[in-house]
């Protein structure tokens, strides 16, 4: 399960708390805290 601070790769990630989507466009992008609720755990959905 990708968490804030990791570099999980290009894709679309879904916050497990509020379901906000976060898109990473580069393999070097770091997954931020959720912009809506500040949660730190995500699942990759695309």
C-alpha cells in the first residue's frame, strides 16, 4: 500500500480515507499527503 513520502511510480492513487484522487506524472514524484483530508495511505487505481 503506497504511503506519503514514497515514490510509487506514475499512476492514479486513491486516498483510503476520503477517496480523493492523486495523480503522479513521473517516476520520481513523491506521493504527498491527501490534499483534501491529509491522510497518508493510498491504493493505486490506474
